[in-house]
């Protein structure tokens, strides 16, 4: 069985693979950018971002010379903004340490900022055709079903075990087609719910299909401490200008956002703002409640309109707002109001 699966998978992939812009290249830079964008984001959502980004920054050199704010603006809407900061920093490292040439050794790739084992394996396989298994959630789902692995795939020890199993499959085979075949099979046939087993090229070898456990597997139970924050969020204006503050650190580092506080009322917001910025605001009206879900937290934003009696630092016109990198959580508020 173990000697048949990879051949069937690769054959199926070559006949059915999706036509994706980042597959039509073996440029490690472009593959790296696509893999970072694809973290926690769907392929369909990534494609237009990837094409715009590569069009603007076609090389490591061009990215390394870019202003970080422009990188953030092109990333706007993708979320997980620290990824954008890391690729910008890494592009500079690649210029300084590797003369702008992406390294081809796994350990060197893994040492780069923002690159973990999966991404290092994907680049090694897709760009350099080396025998590394790129094990993400899709690969875990397919392999846990094929081999009827009943351990929790959310645990590191299970991931390690499946990776070792997959590394045996990949030896002396086309690693790129194997890894991308797992991705496409997961996307097109071996889906999270209602897998289309009768159309699967691996159905004859799949133990979970044989034992009717394909709808039970994989077992993926994650312990998540999810926090909900109740925030007063301020649309602060002076005449036709709006106040946005650049975040220096934290969840939305280097992005521009509305001022918000975890306080109990707009009047408490005014007091806190005066304490921080030494200016007094007037509360004008309640606008609307908004909710935005992050991976480990939820913002429940109670949006109020506040007015300043004089212009403040960091105030922007409507036209200027369009040029700033603004996180989705606040952009949906701003675009619905101004």
C-alpha cells in the first residue's frame, strides 16, 4: 500500500491540478510570498493580493527597498499583518546575507524570520524539488484518513508522526507534485465535510474509507483560549478630518486604526482620551455596534462619534484615509460611515 499511494496521487495531480499563478514558477521568492499569504487565508482570497504584490515587488531587491507602509497597504485586508512585517525584514536579510539570492538549503530557509517548518518544506519542495513533506492542515486531513490515524492532529506529536510517515512516501518521487497533490486532493475531493470518496484516486488504499470512518476523521481538537473584548471605538473628527492612530506594537502593529478603549461608556472614553492625548472631546452620537473575530479574540466595538474643538495630530481627510493601511476591523467601520 505505502508504495502505491504516492504514484496514484502524483498521477491524479498532473491530470487535475488547479491552475494557480504561484504554481507557474519555480522562483523561490514568489513561492515564499505565496506561501506566507496562504497562511490562514484561502487560495481564492490570496490570488489577487499575490498578483498585485508581485507586480509591485517582482524581486527580493525591490521589496527590500520598499517603504514598510506601502507593504502594509498592499497587505491590507489579508489580516495577520505581522506576516507583512516579517517578509519586509526578511527581504533585507536576504539582500545583506545572501546577496539577494534565496537560499536553497532547508536549514537556511528555516532560519529566516517568519518561516516555520511547513513553509521551509514547501519552498524546498516547490522551488528546489527536494524531498521534504509540506504538512499543513490539508495534508494532515488526507493522510490521517488514508492511514486511519485516530490520534488528535492538533497535537505536535501527531503532526510529527504523520510528517515522518509522509517523508517515507516522498523518497525518490516528485516531491512538488506529491505535496501539491495532497493540497488539491484535500481541496477538491477529501473535504472537511462529506468527502467525495468514490471520486478519490486513493479510495482503494484508504483505510478510513474501507472502515467507514472517513466522516469521523481527522480528529482535530484544539484548546483555544478565546477572549471577547467590549470596546468603545471613536470616530473622532474635526471639520472634515478624521483621527487615526498608528499602532506601534501588538496585534495590528504599523497599521492605522481608530482610537478605542476597553471602558464602560463614551464618557469614560472621553476621560481616557484626555488622559492620553491632553485634549477634550465632545460626544455627539452613538453610531452602531460592530463585531470582528480574530483567531484568539473577538472585538465587540460600540462606535461613537466624537468631535474635537481643534485639529489634532494625525488627522486625515477622506482622500488621505484611502492611502493608509487600515485593518479590516476598522476599515469596515470607516467605509460604512464616511
